[in-house]
């Protein structure tokens, strides 16, 4: 396991994960971090922040939009 994966695995808070996101060097690292943040999101603000940083028209953005809709009780049709 490389150093980046070890640091991501040891990040215990969303704040630590966002810090790693801003230090990430590749798009793959950023997407991995955003997916972990999204999976551990506890409120609509965290989900919205992932949506803001996700690449446009990506599966990650669609996943965040779906979770936002679920949190607000909205039904978002599949694309």
C-alpha cells in the first residue's frame, strides 16, 4: 500500500479527508477521496460540497446529486 492510501485509510474525520483532497496530486486520488467523503457524509452540506468538487457530468457527480435528492425527498430521474 502506498503512502497516499495509508494516509487516506487513517483519516478519521471529514476535515482530514478534505485536507487530503487538497493535497492530492492526481484526478484518481481526488475521486477516491471524494467517494470516501460521500460515503461517510452525515448531512446535506457535506454531500453538496462533494457535488461542487466532483468533475462535471461524472458518475460521482450523479451519485452526489442522487444523494442530495434523497436527502431532500426529491426524485431525480436517471440520466
